[in-house]
């Protein structure tokens, strides 16, 4: 099943530096996870196994990994 991807652009405004760092860290981990997952899928890894491994490797919620 192919999912459509909707892309939006937004400027994030943070009230303090700590919130900014939390969001930047999440974005960095998600981006790295997507690149890693794409390469593993091309290598023939099973999607379910890969999903479980990605959650542990990148410390992301299953909603972000799926």
C-alpha cells in the first residue's frame, strides 16, 4: 500500500532554547531514520522487522517509524 505524503512549510517560533533543541533533535533523528530505512528496504529487509529495529535504534515512537 502506497501512502500519499503531504508536505507543508512553516516557520517554527520557540519561546525558549530548550524547546527548540528538543524539536531539532526529533527532526534530526526522524530524518536519519528515514534515510536508514530507505536503504535497508532497498537491501530487501522485511518491513515489520525493520520497523521494530528502527524504534530501538533511533528512539522514535512507532507513529514516526511507520
